[in-house]
């Protein structure tokens, strides 16, 4: 499952003058949560894909589950960049040209990108 890491460092090459305040990174951990929680997330993911043209986003259980977990331990509400479909092709192209696609994006990240694009096709 995915979990949100907030205000944490990112290795020896990443530095911060404000102790990484406001930095939010999604990290994939296949063993995070109980088996029941992981099964529930997979079930609502399938339902979202099947009903994505029938229901409004605010009615969707998966969106409500994610939103209920977004408040970070430091009190801020971690958000998303809704312009991702605009920037995604540029990012993928740049990573491909530089040969760093598989270095920067894990298998899980690539899987979620494909799921995101599929679910937002009209």
C-alpha cells in the first residue's frame, strides 16, 4: 500500500534549511497495513475503475478513504497536483531521454501512473 511520508529527508544529496517542512513523498510499502486493509483497498480500486464514468468523484469510496488519511502528523493537509496530466508527458519524455526512467520511477510508481492515466481517459 502507499503511505505518505511528510517532512522527512531524502538521502545524502537532499538538503533543507527548514527541516523538510512541507515536503510530502508517497512511498510504496507492499507489507503496509493488514491483509484485510490491503484487500479492501484493492476492492474499492476495482469499483472505482468500473464506475468511473457513473459516479462523481466525491461519491467514490476510494477518494473518501484517501482523503480521510491525508492530514499529516504535522497538522497540514497534504494535497495533490491536479495538473499532473499536463506535466506527465514532459516528465516521462525527459526521464526516457536521460535514461533515468527506471531509476527515478519505481515499478509501483509506473503502475500507479498507468492506472491514473487509464482511469482519467474519456
